[in-house]
C-alpha cells in the first residue's frame, strides 16, 4: 500500500536481537563459507566457476555421508534404512546434474580470461569425488597419487579402500540371504584391490530379478544401486559435454588429455553385473 508504514516482522514476534544468542549465520558458519570465494583474476566469470565447484563439493560431502551410513545399514541388516539414504544420494546427483545448466552459460571466451589463474588445479584432484568412487566400488589406487602431499587426505582415502565398498556390502548381503555369489567375492579379503567381474554374481542378480516377489528387498536394493549409477553416469556425461563446450579438445589444467580422458571415464562401471544381468533377463 503506498503511503503506509513498511511492515515490521517484530510486531508479530520475529526475534530481532542476536547480541547474546545464536543467529542463522552463526549456526551455519556463514561468514566462513561466504568468505571462501577468492578469485585470482579480475574476470567476472571466475566467481561462477568457484561457486559451482564449491557447491558441488558441499553436495558431494553430503553424498559421502549418506553412502557411509547406507553401507553401515546394509552391514547391520537394516536394508530399508539404506534405501532412504541411497535415494537421497541419487537425488543429490540429479540436483548436481541440473547445476551444469548454470555453468554452461559461461563461454570459451569467458573461461579463457581466467583459465591461466588455475595453474595445475583441476577437479581431477577432488578427494571427495575419489571418495565417492572408492566407496561405490571403483577401486583404482592410481588415483591416490595426486594426494600424496596431503597425509590427512591419503589416510581418509586409504581407510575407505581398506573396507568393503557399497557394492561389496550388497554382494555380501546376497550371500547372507542364501544367494551364492561365488568364492571370489564371498571369500574376498583384499578390499583395496579392484574386484573382477563374475558370472556367479550375474547369476545371483538373475535369481533376484526373476523372482522379485520372493526377494523384494534385494530387488529394491539392486534398483537403488542402478539408480545411483544412472545419475552418476549422467553427471559424468554432463561434465564431459560442458568441458567440450568450454575448452574443446584442449588438455585439462590437471594435465590429462581432457575430453578424451573424460570420455574414457564414461566407460567405468561401478556395478558391472547389475548392467550385464539385464541382457540375460
Ligand atoms: C569450466 C568448467 C570445467 C572444465 C573446463 C573442467 C575440465 C576438466 C578436465 C579437462 C578434467 C580432466 C582432468 C584434467 O586434466 O584437468 C576434469 C576432471 C574433473 N572435473 Fe572438471 N571441469 C569443469 C568443471 C567442473 C566442476 C564444476 C566440477 C565439480 C566438482 C568438476 C569436477 C571434476 C572432477 C571430479 C574431475 C575428475 C574426473 C575423473 O577423474 O573421472 N569439474 N575437469
């Protein structure tokens, strides 16, 4: 209404004084988070680039948290709880997939303005991304190398490699549920080593997919894992498409061949037998 006094939320009880109590910003450590964007150039688009990476890392942090809890739930026989968390992980990646649309508004000309400021830094060195891959089951120890200078990060990643992956936990649950997964997986102890694909595991999933009513919880688990990998693949695909759109076939700041390296990564399968079994149904 023109001419009336501006509305004051204090009149309906909104707390307006935070001298001695915790405020929204205190609780969320907002000063630290909002002070952590430090562009190294004067290019306008560097802020977008930094915030896109930082927000992705925050969502990836939540995905790691949920995956760890889901793995614990499967191990402890609380598979229904794991479903909730795995659904959340898939939703996180769905959300990260939409986020690429914001970054795609940056053109090659705009990126070139600040690319040199990045030096050799690259998402290739994202230890949280490696944690996701290692937790899920893609155990490639070569990916530890960029973290050799950070003993704290190395210790965290090595601890993940020393334990069964999400996929290992799922397979062990199948075995405990009376569906044999073959000796190679049932008796595995070297969790850090990449596991070999197995016909026994294809057969195990086949048993479940052929009798969903009988094995409903395991059937649902299988579909939650496929959902997760589906969204994760889309993230990789969106990344490589965005990268090609912005840098073409140039090498990455991290030193790889860039787009052709990322295309190779599209072929990595986290839960291979869950994809193979589909051909046999
Ligand atoms: C202008 C935008 C971007 C460009 C041009 C770009 C480029 C690249 C390139 C070329 C690589 C291969 C490694 C290298 O040689 O550097 C890479 C890897 C990677 N990037 Fe990006 N990227 C961009 C945005 C992002 C964003 C927003 C994230 C989110 C966290 C991200 C996460 C990653 C990860 C995790 C890898 C490692 C992938 C793997 O090893 O499989 N990138 N990026």
